[in-house]
């Protein structure tokens, strides 16, 4: 499993993020805030990290 983050916090790495437990993926660049999740209490998981130097954290 990839890196995780909470809604409203800056993304620790760039890539495709999916809510833990399932849901639609979103693209978030490193340092940008993660959006709200579909359900309260969920966190985000980076399921497809960006494959360039700016996406490494």
C-alpha cells in the first residue's frame, strides 16, 4: 500500500489518490491539500505515485 494522508492536509507525494475503503481516484500534486473524502473518518491512499523526481517524497 502507498503513502496515506488525511483530508485537508498537504499531500506527501504526487499521484493518484483513492479513499481507503474504495471510491473515485483523484490526482493531487505534492504539497496540495487532499480533498474531503466521501465518508467521514476515511483517509487517502496514494495508489499510483507519480514517476518523476517531483513526486518522490
